[in-house]
C-alpha cells in the first residue's frame, strides 16, 4: 500500500511537536502554555464536583420504598368532593409526599391542597398550583417537618381544591391497585452528607469493585489517569485507556443491574448460550420455558425495571438483598432463547456468555460479570478513538488526548460501555471505521485499509444491521483520498471497493453461511402489519414534519447526549437547550466554511486541503448516520406502519467525528498552533462537566 503524507510540516506543526515531546527542563514555553486547557478541564471538574457536594439535596426515599406502574387515573379531585388515601411510612423522618397525577394534558384549572393527618391531628398541609403539576410525573404536593417516629405508621392524605378551582387532577392507580404515592424522609442536606448513603446503596448490587473501598480506589485511579494525561501527554493513550476502564467500572456500579436500555433482553442471549451451549433462534418452535428465564424475571422484578419512575429502582439494605438472592436461587435459568434480542448475531453474546460462566451463581452477579465484557470493548473503542484523533490532528498529542478524552467522557458512550447491550460492539466497530476512513483521506492507494474497513462494517452488522451506516464515512474517506491525490487508475478504483466487499463477506458473510449451516433463522425482517393505510415515502415524511423539531431534538440531542436508564432519566432541560444552541453554532460555522472553501478553492495550501477533507469526512459521518437511520425507519414504516424505531444511541458510533468537527472548524478558521489544543481542551472541559452532571442525575434517580 502506498500512502502519501498529509503535506509538509508547517512551523505550527513543529511548535506543537516541540510541545508534545518536551519534558523536564527541556520542555518549551509553548508546551507549558498548552497545559492551560488541561488545567481548565481539571478545574471545571473539581469546581463542579465541589459545587455539587455543597448544594442541598432533597429528602431521600427509604431503603425499601413504593413501587408502581400506571394503570388508570382515579376519579379527579373536584371542588366539592375531595379524595382520601392511606400513606404508610417506610422509615422515620417522613417529611415529603410526592404523587403521580394525571392533569389531562394541563387542561385542569385549580390549586391542589394536600393535608396529612394522624387520626384527628393535622400534621401538615401544602398548596400546589395545578399549573406546576407535570402530567404523569412525580411531583411534591406536601412538605412538612420530619416526623420522628413515622416508620411503619399509616397516615391519611386528603386532597382537595382551594376556592376558585374548576377541576382538579387525578391520582394514578397501579395495575396492582397501589396508589402512585412516593414518600421521602429527612431534611435537605448538602450532597456531601449523602455520600455515605449513596455508596452503601450502590454496593448492595455492585460487583466486587463496587464496595466502598473499591469505589475509593477507582476514584483515585481516575484521578491518577487524569494527572498522567496532563503531566505526560506522551503517555496519553495509557492514560485514556486507564480512564475508560475506571469509567466503565464506575458506571457499571452506578447503574443498577438490568436498568440499562434493553439490558434484560441482551443478557438473556448470553444466559441462553452459557446455559444451553447453543445459539438462540428467535424462530424456533420449541417453546418449553418462555422467552426469558425465571431467574431473569425474578431479578428484573427485584430491580423494579418495569415500574414507573421514580419507583423504578431496587430496594436497598441487607434484608432486600438477601430476599432477592434467596428467590433467585430457587428460580430456573432455562429459557427458549426467543427474547427481543434473539434475532441478533452472536458476536457480542459469545464472549458475554464466557463472562457469565465465570460469575457466581446468582443473576445480579452474572449481569455485573457480563458488563465487564462491555467495559473491555470500551477500552478497545477508546484505542480506536485515539487512532482516529491521531489521524485528525497529525499526531499532535494535546488535541489528540483532549478529543479522545471527550469521546471517553461522552455520557451516553460511558453508559453504553457499562451495561449489557450489543450497542457496545456496534460503537466499537463504528470507531474502527472512522479511524480507517480518516486514514484513507491521506492515502492515494488503500487496498488493505478498504479490506479492513469492510471488515469493520461487517463486524458492526454482526452487532446490529443498522451498523451499515458506517459505510458512509468509509466511502467518503476513500473518495477524498482518491480526489485529493487525483487517482485515475481504473484498477485501483475497481479493486479497492471489491476488497471492502470482501471484508464484509469475511465477517457478516461468514455469519450468514454459518447460520444457514446451523439451521438458524438469521433474517432480520421488520414486523408486518395487515392494517390499511398509506406506507409510501410522502406519508412517512409527513409523520416526521415538526416545525418545533420536538421529536428530532428528543432523538439526536436528548437521547444522544444523556437520557439514562430505559430512556427515562433525563438531564435538566437547560442542558439540551445548550447542546441545541451548540449545534446551531456549528451549523452556522459549516455554512461559513463552505463559503470559505468556495472562495479559496484555487489558492488553498496543502494544510487547508487536509483540514477541508477531514471536515467533510466528519460532517458526512454525522449527517450520513442520521439520514441513514431515517432510511432504516422508513423501511420499518413501510413494513409495519409504525414510526417508533429510532433511538439517539444508535448513532453513538459517530461520536469521534461529531466531537472533532467543531475543533477542525476552529482550526480551519484560525490557523495557529494553539487553536486545536485550546478548542479541544474547551470541548473536553464541557464534556467532562456534562459527565459529572450525568453521574449526579443517575445518583439522584436511583439512590436518593
């Protein structure tokens, strides 16, 4: 393979090279100046952490708390007819009552009055304007001084309307007849005062690394990795790999077992392979045990996966843990292998089954063991992200390290590499394809790169078929290399795409042949719907029309950047607004860049051409991924008539390109040696702050 370097070194490149190689007394002044973005990252995290620990937290839920799913709204509270409910405290210090209320899309007009009584004694009363009550979400309706001896006592909660109200809300009832009431205990305290409680609760269902001592060691290891990254950028790869492993273990402890998106379905595949010694077949006619094993059902119930938030969390404490383990011990592990993820190829699940087999014989421990496979994939993915960043920045260590760190700390990337889900496999394959695509930008001839890129695409499809969207950056990178070096050799232009096809055949093609030989149904067709109705492209596009971009923002901002659990644990809305504003700024910058390229098309130097090619690659990866997912959903719509296929996490595989885009644009507009380190440092600081905030949101949801 013949490669052409991306142009002669500029004086800026030399300056940066001096920065990245200097150490000790030989480090240049420029190198010392470039440490300030790293200091900015550390300062941002430390300040945010200190502020978070100092800020007050709301009263907490008890170790054992209420759990419910929503079945039907009860009769509404009316001006002349109040409603009464029984509330049993789960701990001492009852101080707040939250309700899940139906407001009928905000159509009610009232002020809700909540009163708590113990016999004839009124313990407290609060008023809540109905405009402040979200529909079908938990909202505080009563706050009172903590009741010292409330544990186990039952109180009466009366709901009524203040004078002038028209009609009030309805309290939801669960399918089991339980009212949608959540009790909280104690007073508001600084976050630091809750640390011991959070750590103790996290340890109840964590792996060996999630004990209080283990968590302290992990935090120290993370701090050491950051220090190594800042003090010795030449060791950046070692630092980010260590950081990613620690990140994975911390998030595996942070998210309770089976609380990751679709985690139970993916775990079921690994369990079936380990227990049965064969691959699942979603089309089997052998139905003896059910789609999921009894042990998985027991663990899912123990984690309260299907409960409505905020009641969708496990119970804590020795008694709750022991009860779950005893019930799990008596439950069977056999299943039919026909769960929701049974149609996926086994690339992720085969190694996952090996991790399952090494775990103790209880479902929680087995889930945590299989999560280690996702953590290992996360380490491989960050190596590939490092390689991609090296191609983008020409081996300059500071921006390479900062961009890779930003990818590693992207909250949803962290989440997906800590749970049982084959998205971890797909994301890793996507990172590999991006690296190869970026390398092809500076390659006149790339036969082996195309073979490897095809293998990456095929490997991605061995996780989920939509991984085919990674062929977009591969094709663009290959074309850019050929245009940049004016390759006209017909043999090269024909053979290299064929080699990419061969790479797909050697990966996904092998699976298709093997599944046929094994008698497995490897088809992944969409469900068919006999319902009448138009299924054409125009009708589909009409379903997507939304001038306010509500659904698009939910997918490509909210779900991409952070909506945890089963997509029901969001970040504050202001975060999504900031991200949307950032997207708008980047879009404006892309338009300005397009104008710049047109104006300078005949007088660009080699470095400008390199930057333009990489910007186009990153832009095509991001846009191509989103458009590709809409194509997939249209096919789904044409088959089923439904438009609920897409999730933002499906395009996490283009995260390195998306994060590199603003840095490259900044460098294109300001051709200085400091631009890339400063821009990537600011990017890393912003993502690190978002990461810390995401951890706080998950902690609040599951442990407070």
